[in-house]
């Protein structure tokens, strides 16, 4: 790809000469004669490197470096000057310039420096674009919903994202607590650093402690080498502790120390480890009530709940069901290579349903419906409990089950683990059904 170089110099003859020389090296060159013109071109063109005179009619080229870096951090700037001074040179580099060279004396350096600057800028641009893509994927813009309850929750989350405050997210299972936590992280000052998430209910007390805090070799049988814990992995970033209510009281005391002093002691260690992290937590339980009953540490509850956001259940935001359903329909239809529409009857049944599993349940229902559908999502693609007009006694359940398993197997291209997950059954059960129906 042809790199674009922006030259900012009010001496037209020199500007034209540099443009011709650089253009002969295979670069695309754009010219500006003032700082204002240069900034305008920077915004319009995909510039990688700027060659800027120090003395411009409207601004100092040294100060201009800061403006350029603020607008496009990956762009490299080389300052050119007729009369070099040590102070200008030092300030130029401090402001983020790639180099500072004197016209005439350093002419032979321009092209080699330019090539080096382009190479560095290209690497930085790739990293910058990757970061933007990640940030966009996990930003608040990806939270789907226009209802008042979800809008209120997003507005609160946006406000706290700009701070470094501990956040407690409350809500039923499947309401998107991790989505909110990641959005808070990726719109915070820590967005360039790791976001680590762990579900506390997925581990026993001992295993959760080793996962969070890490351990030294020899701390217990099987600990053959040192291991970093997730708290250390999240250093300078954020850690999200889902289902915090499942954490043992003993482990809660250790987490409290992290919140208070930003330090902890690994299993088998005698030295403290210091971390700089933001902690976010979530639960579907009434944590305050449990704390008052002695089932959760009250002091930890107060430290975690500095800023609390309650996420609405899907039943509290039924106006968003159509938006969510269409979003997941497109996602799964694209994955299956299908062109599928949603019928009004199908949507009506979604709106009537009581969503105990919230957004997660809706997502699974749409995925399965897409697998079963040919060109339209109809009530027939929903589980029997959705369609009150269907007399289940009139159906051959075995034939339905065989057909359903066959379609899911075809959708997953024979991946039995994925098929079992989508069907909500164990892998052993799936193998038994495949043998029973001779699939």
C-alpha cells in the first residue's frame, strides 16, 4: 500500500522540491503551506508521516507535533528547521516528534529517516486500528435496546466508565452483566490494558483462590512452577468477578485486602504482590440482605457497592425484544448462510413469553429457530411451550425429536459437542439418541 506523506512548509520552492524527491521514492505526497492547512489535510487523507517546518506562518511546527499526535497518535512527525536550536530539538522530541533535523546540513538523512518513520507509523496504525476494532466491539454502542430501563443503565455506566471507581452490577442471570462490565472497561482510561473476567461460581474455593491470586512452586501438590493469578494478569487493567456472591467468606477477606491496599499474597509466598487494577463485580443475588444475615462480608459489600447499576430483566424491557431478536436472527442466519425472515406470529409469541433466562434464553431460542427454519421463522420453529395452540398429544414426539436432532447435526456439520450444547443435553445422551434413531 502506497504510504502518504504530508509536507507542511510555507517555502513553496522547498515544498515542491521535497514533494518531487519523495514522490520519486514511491510515496504519495500532499502539500500544505500553513499549520491550519496541514491539520485539514491530516483529517482528510490517510497520512502516515508529516514533514513539518518549525517556523510556519500561523503556528510553531514544534507545537504542531502535539496537535497531530492528539488527532492521529500513530502518525510520525519529522520537524525541519533552517536554524536548529537545542531547546527546539528537545521540545520537539518531548512533544512526540520522530526526529528533528536541520535543512541543508541533514538533507541526506531525510529519505532514510522517512522510510524508518513510515515503517514505524504503519505498525502503529495497525495496532491503533486493532484497538479501535476491539473497543468498538465492546463499546456501549453494542448494547442493544431503546427502552427506558436499559437507557438509564447505559447512562449510569457511561458516567462511571470515566472514573476508576469500583462497580457492582446487579441483575438476573442472562441480563448482560459481563457486556456492561466490558463496555465500562473499553470506554475507560484502562482500555488499552487487559480486561479479565471470571465466573466465581465455576470454581471450588481452593481453585478460585489459585486462579485469582496465583501461587508459588511447591505451594501444594502439583504446583511444579510459579503461576500468575488473574489479578496479576489484569495489572493496569480491569477484572470482572461474576457471581461474586458465590465466593467463600475466607476468600472475600483476601479480596477486601486487594480493594483496600492493592496488594495480596500468592499461595505459598511470603512476599506481597502489588497490583493496579479496577475491580468490577456482579451478582444475581440480594447481596445486601445476605451481608446483613452474615452470609457475605458487610465490609466487602460496602467496598464493592460504591457505584451500583441494576440491569433490567428482559421482562422489564419487552419493548426491546424485537430489536434483540432481529439482531440475533441476522447473526445466526449469516453464520448458517441462510436468508431468513421473522413472521409476525413468531414475534408475537416471543413478546408473550416470560423470559426466565433473559437475553441469553432469547439468543438460544433464535439460534435454534434459525437451524430449524427454511426461509421464515414461524411458530413451528419454537419449542412447544411457546405455542399454546399446538396440541402436543397429536404429535409424534419421536419423529419430531429425530428431525430436530438431524437438523442441528447438519447445522453444526456433525460437531457433536456443539450439537449437544445447542440441544441442551449431555454428550452421552446425544450419542444414545444418534444410535437410537440411526442418524
